[in-house]
C-alpha cells in the first residue's frame, strides 16, 4: 500500500500514469539472477511485457538477454544496448524486412515457427551471404492451465511447428544450407500458477530433444520460454515471484545433457513493479442501482480486464473516509467492456481521489493504444518522487 506521503506527491502528476517501483524491480532481478546463476540458466527478458526505456536500462544492468516478437522490439533492444548474442526472436508472422534485420544484427537465434519460415530465413540468409542460427519452435501440445486467451502450446494453437510436421520434414530442414538449427524452443503460455505444468513441459521437452538429437540435429540450447505467473489477487503477499520453485522443478525434471537452458520471462520480471494511477472523474448510479466510479484511465492504458476478463486489485490511495462501499470502476473509453472491476470495496470515493490499479507493470503500457485519440500515459519512477 502506498504511503499517504507518496500518495500526496502523486497528486502533482497528470493522470493517468504508470508508477514504477524501481527498488522492487531491482530486488526481483537480484532474486531471479542469483538463483539462475546457481544453475547456469540463461535469462531473456520478454520485452513485449514492457519496453519502458528506464526499466530496460535497469534490466540490462543485470546481464539479462532479450526475447523479442517483432523487428521493432529487436531494434528497441539493440538501441537499449542489449547484446545481440543474447537476443532471440520468435513470432508466427515475421515480415521479410524483420528477418533481414535480425540476420544483419547477428542475434543468437531466430526462433522459427513454420517450415515456410525456415525456407524464407534460409533464402534471406543466402542473399546476405550468411549462415544463420535458428531454433525450432515446437508446439508441444500442453495445457498450461491458464486463461485460454493466453495459452500458446496446445495442439490447435497458431504458435510453433507441430512435432509431427518437424518429423516429416527432417530431410527438408537439413537440406537448408544457410541455416543452422542450434536450438529448440517452446513457450506454452502465460500467467501459469500451477507449477506442476512445468514438470509436464520438461517431460515433453526431454522426449523432443532426445528425438531431434537422434535425427541428427546438433542442439546447443533448449529455450523453455516464459510463463511464470504472478499474484494478481494479493500482490503485497508475493511481490517477487517464486523463481526458486520453478528452477527447482526444471532442474529436477529437464534432462537435456550439457545443452544450455534458456528462459524468457516477461510478466514475472516487471508485473508487480508497475501500477496504474488514475483519478476519479465522476460518480453516478445506474437505474439498476449500480454505483459507478468513472476514472480518467481506460482500456487504452490497461486493456487486460477488457480483453481477457483479467483481475487487477484496485485501491483508493487518497480517501480518508472510514465507511466502505461497493463500486464498479469504469474507464473513459467509448466501449461497454471498458470496466476495470465490479463490486470493488473502497472507502467512500469522490471526484479527485486517486486510485491505483495494481500489478500492471507487464502488458499494461506495452498494450496501450490511442483509441478515442487518448494520449498515451506517462511514467513516474519511485526513486524520483
Ligand atoms: N516467450 C514467448 C515466445 C512469448 O510469446 C511470451 C509471451 C513470453 C516469452 C513471455 O511470457 P510471460 O513470462 O510474460 O508470461 N498480453 C497477455 C500476455 C501475452 C503473452 C504473450 N507471450 C496478458 O496481458 O496477460
């Protein structure tokens, strides 16, 4: 909970804006990297979660690499000073110019998601006179037990190449002389809270890696993606995700010999470090008796509730009222789904009060839009308050 003193300072900034807890980000990175180094695991930050320049500078200080999902994300990472040799690039639909750029930059691997893409990378690598390192993104057909909107590794998903297709195309893949398959990649979904899912994932990966090796692929690394979830219900109880538990599961169950093991964490690195601060514009009650609080943020600053029905904890950080009421918190956008939450218990909330929408550091700002010609939200950092 933000102190009264900080809440008072926040009144000086134009709302809505993202407030980033820089100290928490550092603690999170320290926790992550100290445990990862014990196992010699390689960590990439999934830059799609948040590409705020200040946060990227901090993340880079900890020696983390990058996982990107577009040419522009790759450019952003390079401009922020990340080492291309620590960057991987996945995505089902890479444009020619994006692939050309990735080839030029000499990144660690292009994670290819279709046989056609492998052919295209091979062709463009040939044009550039290079042999390009790629990883095969395999669809492992695993249910990650998360919101269906954000699972990515089930058989019917658009992501990855089906294992059967890889098996049927082995000779074809091997005939491509301008690419070298050096890795195997999977990412099964996001906001995974049932950690036993990672055990199933390891079992699948073990079998796939063993078979690919037998088929003659010389894999140097296995990239098991991201997906570790955070506690949206009670963020204060778990400000830093349980990296130790995930790594212990992976260590115990992943059997990939001397190959290096890579992770691509997004949400678990930045999710709890950001919150969206918004001001109450109006109160009104519907004919059905629903008490609405209309705030100056909307789905244009944080789309997760409207898009996936996601929950974010909301608090009033300035009200001094004792009595609490139940409110529906709605945004300014011209969309009926622009509702942050219903039945939220808050102290009596009035025009001018500041609310915080918590756990918004990941997929908040990076998914912001200008719908209704809204301005993009600003950013405030805890260490400059
Ligand atoms: N690697 C790949 C290939 C990915 O597609 C993703 C996320 C990650 C890593 C990072 O996953 P994380 O550690 O953040 O779970 N906008 C949605 C989440 C979409 C995730 C897309 N891919 C949300 O707000 O919940």
